[in-house]
């Protein structure tokens, strides 16, 4: 495994994955003796969560409320002496990212996890059970944590999980609005990765598969076995792509909007998704942007975008935060603040 930075995009894969209704049952076979279970608060009462944790004897269970540096420090101090042999994460992107950094910190016995990059993969096993399909965090070696109120991103091949469990039953509690938010994130991951300056043939192949699945996705019929499989698979592939090629202007604006408004990542991405496509379509000769716009309209997710005056309530702060976001460096176009202003004018 490569641990040092490379001039070329490097793809790192998880060891194993399982997808099925009731797939949480595989936890009975993981042979962990003292796991640390991290979960999003809302999933605690879910039948599949209770079933999954029942297989993890002697486990410690912690709820992850915000995914902040302070919360990391608390979990680290509480569990450093516990000699956990695994970290098991139930949740969306925030919890999955948090679990990557917790595993790293416990193994190296320090929350200065940046220094552990390049030291090899921890022997504490990491198992991820996504309960929301949008982030694709289970599929890549990137992680974010809130530091001083801002999402801070880290890239480390040792963040990859040892096992991913996609249990379709975890999606049963979603509604059409939350699914639309997830689809917006999946779609934008694929669009921005496909057009990224770091993209390559492999990334484009993953993204093309995502577009094909989304082209057949029916938002009104999402709560079927086929619909839930498409959500998890497309989210996974788009997560792999964005982990290699990174994102662009839509995500820069979304990250800034999250900080200002406190709205979810999926809602924030959806707010800027169409305007971002329109801007790049107008600036580029690549016909792919026309295809992206057509697919966006076909998905029918635009009805869940917030009103423009709500989005632009703190326009200047939004712009100042977005222009500092590192993902702008991988956007297909070189963007400055005046370019982001044009994107906002297209809302």
C-alpha cells in the first residue's frame, strides 16, 4: 500500500462489503471481542441497530451528535484504555467520517491523527453500516471533522474500512425529501468527479455507472428493494469517485452554506446543484454538461431546493467561506469569487 502522497490519483478499496435486506446479521460473524460502537442518535431505536449491536458482546456504545474535535477528544479520552479491537459505525457521512478518525486516534494513542498518515493501517478493525446513502464515505479514504466550526478534511488511505454492511432496512425510515437530498449528493459527487481536474478513465467509468443508475431511478418509487439498492450502489460508486477526484464549486458553496445555516449537507448541495451545472454548461464546450442538466431535471429533486432569498440571506459570508474551500482546486474550471457570484445569480 502507498502511504506517501503520489503524483497520480491512487485508488484504495475496502476489504469486504455485503448488501442485502437484513445484512446487519453478518455482525455475528465478525469475531470482535470488545468493539466500540458509534452511531447517529436517530438510529438508536431502529430494530436493525438493536439486532446488530446484540451480536457485539462487551461492546461500548457512543452516540455521535455533532462530529466535532471536542467530541472526538471526549470519545478518545473515554476509550483510550479500553483496548478495543474494532470500531463499528452506524450512521450517515458524519458518523462514518468520525469513526475513521476515532479508529486512527485510538490505534496511535493520539488525536494528532495527521501525524499518523504514512505509518500503516491500524489493526483495530473498522466496520461501517451506512444508514443514509448520500455521502459515500464508506467507499473512500477521506474524512471530515468540525474544527472551530468548519469542516476540515483529511485524506489517508488507512481510513478505509475493513467491512461495509449495506442493510437496505436502514433506509425504511427515510422519506422522499431525505431521499432527494441523498440523490443530490450522489449526483453531484458523480458530476464533479467526472469533470474534475483529477479525474481519469477509472473515475469516469464509476461516474458513468452512477449516471446510468440514476437515469433509471424513480424518486416516487424509491422505497422498493430495487430503488434502495440503486441508492446504496450509486452512492458507493460516487463515493469512490469523489474520494479520488474530489469535488468542485457546488460542494464549496454547500460546505459554506452548512456552516452558516446549519442545514444538512444534502440540502445544501441540492440548493446549488442546478446553478453549478448551468454555469459550467455556459462556460464549457463539453456536451456532458447538457446531459447532466437533462438528468437533473429528470430526477425531479429540484422541488426540494430552498427558496433563493433564503439561500442568499447571508450572501457575502457565503462567498467568503466558499472561496476558501479546498475543493475549488479540483473544479474543472479555475474559479474566483466573481465566478461564484455568477453561480449564485443562476439560482
